[in-house]
C-alpha cells in the first residue's frame, strides 16, 4: 500500500451511526514521506451502493451480459498536509487530526453475493499520499468500517432492563400419524417473543418455544417404558428443532432485478447446536386424558419448553430504490413419518437500537485515548462477511484513476 513508515492512520474500529462526525488522526513521518516523494496527503470519506446483475442468455453461444450500477452515498475530501504550504522546522513526525461528517439518512452497511448478482453498501476512509511524477503511484491507507442508521432506543432499554411488556405468540397445530393408516395424533408448536414492532440488533430478546403432543387413542397401560416411544414424542433437545434466520429482498440494476434469499447462521441460542447450554429445557409431566366412552382408552399429553435469548447482529432492515431486505425467523419441527412437519415463519424487523452521538464539543486530542461519547458505548458489531472488509465488490476510487 505504501511506505511502511510514512503514514499511520489512527481511527477507532467500531460501528458508526449515520449523522455522527468521524474523528481520528494520522501520524506523518516527514522524512519517510520525503524519501517516498509524497508532496500532499489527502483524506477521503466514501460511501456507495454497488450492484451487479449478470444475465445468462437462453441460446447456446450467446454468452452473458453484466449490468453494474454505483450510487454515491457520501463523498468528502480534505487536505491534511501540503508540502508547499507546510511551516518550517517541523518535527520528524507530525500529527494531522481530521473530522469527517457522516450524512444523516445513510443506509446500513450490507453485503450480499450470489453467482449472478451482488450488492454492497460500504463505507471507508482512505488516506492518500500524492506522489509527484507520472510513474509514481499514490500511496493509500484505507480502513473499511460499518455504518447503521439511528434506531429505536425504547426497545433497547426495555430489553436491557428485562422485558416486562406483552408477548406475541405464533402457533401452529396439525394432525399427524406415523404410518399411512390409523388414527391421527396431534402436535402443537408455539413460539413466543416480546410484542415489539422492531428488535434492536445485537441486543438479546427473550423467547419461549413450546411443543405439545397428544397421542392417538391408546390404552392407559401403554406406557413408554413398556411399549417404546409413543408417537409423537416431544423433542428431547432444542437441537431437534430447526431454526433459521432468512434474509429476503430484492436488488435492482436499471431495468433488471433479482431476488435476495439467503440463510443466516444463528449463534449462541436456538439454531446453534454448540449453544444448547444457553437454552433452558423443561418437560411436562405426562398426563392421561380418558376419552368419553373410549372403552378404557384415552390420549397421553406431553410437552417440552425451551427458553432463552436470541441475538440478531445483522444489518438493520432497510429499503432503498436500489436494494431492500427484510428478515424471517423460520421455526420447524419434523416428526417421524411422511410430511409430519410443523412450521411457521416469524417476521422480524431489525433496527440498530442506538442513537447518533452528539457533535464534538472540544477539539480532537490525538494524545488522549478515544472515549465513546454515549454512556451505552458504541453500537454492537454487525455480522458482515469477510468480503465486505476486504473490499470485494466495492467500487474504490483508484479504479477510476483518482
């Protein structure tokens, strides 16, 4: 990227909020800069939406056609140092502070890539050491960072203090049977979450997952210990319940559009087989309900309950003319037999859950460790793929010769 000692960028690494002022500084080694023929140092703030859709022709041999679109979200340039206008007798290493304003209304950082389509909403600051001479490439030090819009603070506070509000249940019930013939059994699944219009990213919210089963009519003496597992048996572990977070949406490039549809791996609770210890599991005592005129027959009622917290550190739900996405939590229980599946989808709206920091009230102090200006600390880190941080699918300035 450049001379290893000429330019050092100091910019705290955490999620930024649209509307805040970014602060940091560079250390510029004047001796190393002179050896590297650097005569000016600029800093750039960039944000953009870059989309790509590739069309595959139906007829053999016609090839493909790829459509690209870049939408600029923020573009700020500042000169940090100019050799011509620099005062004399400077120390070997100087500090150049900077302040870069993020506009309000920015969409959150986002990255999605499939074999024929991709979209990236990215933000970065870049320090450019301009070198005189047509054969000397400019030196660049870049740092990619994530951005979120301000979110709902009330939900964050309510969840952080322990949810005491109303709950919203999602419930499905069906008749099932183990074989092709015979009486049906019954299974019920219910998922309960706080009744909130939106959930803050990175803040755990409580859930309860209940599964109840009723056997087909059997004799009361048909106990599990004597006749094996009566059908349907509730799951013994949360790992038997399939829970997925799905991101769905659509991206547009001029007159072309494609779907966004991907599964996101959940961590730390439901949907993560390595986190079963974080889920509280309780079983109901089996009860027998006699059937009226059932000739000593009835049904066995059993149930299991899973309780814990879910955290969704994903890019907040958002919609622009270029791209939109939303989330669905899919919960599925597959009992033995053909088609014995209970499933429902829970729409989940995610917001950042954080406020925009206030404007700086004092000059930047490069010799003092940075302290986040809000008591809650910086926003939680988002789940973004390595390709976001590496700059893949970003339309950086040097591609255009800047």
